[in-house]
C-alpha cells in the first residue's frame, strides 16, 4: 500500500500535516481520510464484483451455446429417434376382441372354459369331492 513512499516520507508528511492542520483538528482529518479510504475500497470491491459477474455471465452464455450446438449435432439422438420409430413400427396392432379392459371395467370370463379344471384339481388335492 505504501510502495510509493518510504517511512521517512510518511513521517515527513505527518509532521507537515501536524503543522498545517494543527494538533486540535488532526484526529478529525485522519478520521475523514479513513472514511474516504473506506469508501474508495468499497467502490473498488463493488467494481471488481460486477466485473467478475459479467465475466461469469459471458462464460455461462458461451457454455449454453456450446451445449445447444452439441444437442443439435448429436448423432446419438438421431440413432435413438430412428430406434424409436423402428420399435413403434414393429409393435403389433391390437386385435379388437383381445383388448384389455379399460379403467373401471371388469373382464368377463366364462367359468366353464378354463377355470373349472383347475378348481376341480384343487378340490381333489385337498381331499374334498369335486363339484
């Protein structure tokens, strides 16, 4: 901070300030100089932060552009889209009579068609007479 002045120069400036301002007003002058230095530091920090924020925003914008270019020129997305089209084309069309029941509907089956032999086998295995 004091690279421009040596200790001898600083002492000389303090002696001149003491003679010119006087011992009564010297503390008030030093207080005012300290406030000015604090304001200057605060403004420099604010400038540095805003400059860093602008640089960070510019970097983010560049990264977003690169990501968008990669998404547009991605060969994997073209392959996956082609695979989805092939998969959709390979799926069989639903037959009208074998469709699954919709939500809230029940599937009606004939009890004599497939469930009767299984029920009879279950009753004979347990020792009960078949119906």
